[in-house]
C-alpha cells in the first residue's frame, strides 16, 4: 500500500476542514470531494450548462450574461500527477479523475504535433523528406538520445505540454469541471536537465529552452495540487523491463544515470518550487497504492485557507473580481494561438535547432502535395461559397 511521505515542504492536514454540521447534513465547502463523499451530500442547485469553448469564442459581450465562477464548485481544481517513467501515472490519474468527477488529460506526446486534424500522421513522410526535417518523437529519442534533433524534441515537448495545459484551463473555466493532468509544463525541465547531464543536448539548446520557458510559463495559472508517485530508480528500471516496450528496453536513453538525475531534479528542484504555489502530496509508490486512500488525503486539504494578499500559495486562483475571471477565461479560450506564439523567439546561434530554408521548402512541398493536405482543414474540392467560409477551426495546431 502506498505510504504518504511527509517532508519539510509538504503540508497535510490531519483533520477534515471546511465542513459544518446543519442538523444531520454535512455541507462541504472548501475541500475537494470524492465520489463516496459526494453521494452523501444533499442535491445541489443545477449549474449553467458547459460552454462550447471548442467551437465558440468567449467574447466581451458574452461575459455579461455568462459568468465564469457560476459553474465552479469545490472540485473545480487543477490536479497534476507526477512521477518517474513507468510509475503507473496513467492508470492512477485515470482512476483518480473518475473518482473526483474530473476530466483526465493523458500525458502530452509528440502526437499533438504530428497527428493532424484530418487523422494523417506526419511521420508517414519521413522516408521522403530531408533528414533534418523528419519527425522525432520519444521512440526516436530512446533509440538515439544523442541525435541532433533531440534538443528540438524536448523543446517541442515543452510546447506540447504548454498547449495541453492551456486546453485544461480553458476546459475548467468554461465548464467548471476540474482536470487531472499527467505531468505539466512546470515539470518538463526535469527531462531537459537529465538530458543535459548525460550530454544528450548542448549548452546552447539548454539556453534556448529556458529562454522560451521563461517567456511563456508566467501566462499560465499554476495547479492547485501536485501528486508525486515516488518510485526508487532500481524499481523504475524493473518496471521498464516489465512493460517491455522495445524502444525503452533496447534504447540508450533511460540509463541508471539518466533516471537518477530525473529523480534528483524532481525532488531537489521541482517539488520544492511548486510546493510554494500548490498543495503537494508525495507517496511511496514502490508497490503501487490505493486511489481511495489518496482521495481521502485530498479531501482533508483546505484550498481556501490561503487568503493573505501576499500569500503565494493559490495566488493564481484568488482573483477578486468577476471581470478578472472573464479575462483569464477569454485568454485561454480565444487566444491559445497568441500564447503559443510566445515561443517564437529567434535564436540563430544553436545549429542543431536550425533547418535550412531549402530543406524546409522540400518538406513543405512534399507534405502539401499530398491529397490529404492540399486544402486547409474544413475545405474540400467541392466547396462553394468560400467567401463565407473563412473561420479557422479552434483548438487546432498547424504544420
């Protein structure tokens, strides 16, 4: 059974907070509620229907009639599950989200960049395009961690996690439903530092990475709770062997030294930093654990006790006026493209991050010459009246 680990930077309440007894009815105000607890609570007044943020903008005029906080309840929170490779994060996060009635966001992968809205995978062109413009994902990295594209891969992973986190915030603010993510852009540097320690990437790539991270990360709202599943490196290696993915078992990247540096970065840097802004629970997950026990620990956390103006914990979520909630909601709903464009910082001093114009032209010519990519998404050869069909679909990433 998993054991809750207490350290100097973890605060775990020993008694339930935020409830009161009214007759024989327990009224829950501040704490996240698991499924069992919600079943004991009285019926609640219906909330407004979820806003269709995928297809519609949240406009200034709409904000007068559709208030953001009217959909919120105690479970309108951002939870992030962290841990080493093969720790069991996906199954844990999925079950946790179901118990808490939240939306589960699986770990971001390069599929976000490579699988297009029409279902086509850009990896299908790898044998036709110049070598420096080919795709490079986690399978490629595990097999060839010293490849010149490894640095670009990790920067693209930061962008993938960043974009997914925007989607998670948009979902919460438009529906009131909490979210559970596997990893986040805040912890992505753990991989970057492990790669740098093993000389998989250069100082130049590391410099560009942090310039991009520092230019973008403050635009997000930090999570309410981070859950870290702690597994020793030896057990992580055993778990990697048990799940027997060829690119992991036979690959060159996931060495003992790489995994050890990941653990060090998590515990010495990330967990300490994030605990100043979010609640933190750390579990010994060596032999797995019971999600119900974790839910009980979560239910004891009082997320509303941090009320001081200068208190950093939960500061991102203490917006005093409804108009400020509307501004944040509009930013993540309407302007994901603006936030993603913050990654466009020109750096020409790191050769492994550059692609020649000729190679890029050849790649684009091959891809856009394919029948599946001749038209922008939503258009076909039979389209008529194109004058009125000019809206680019939302929540789409483009080549």
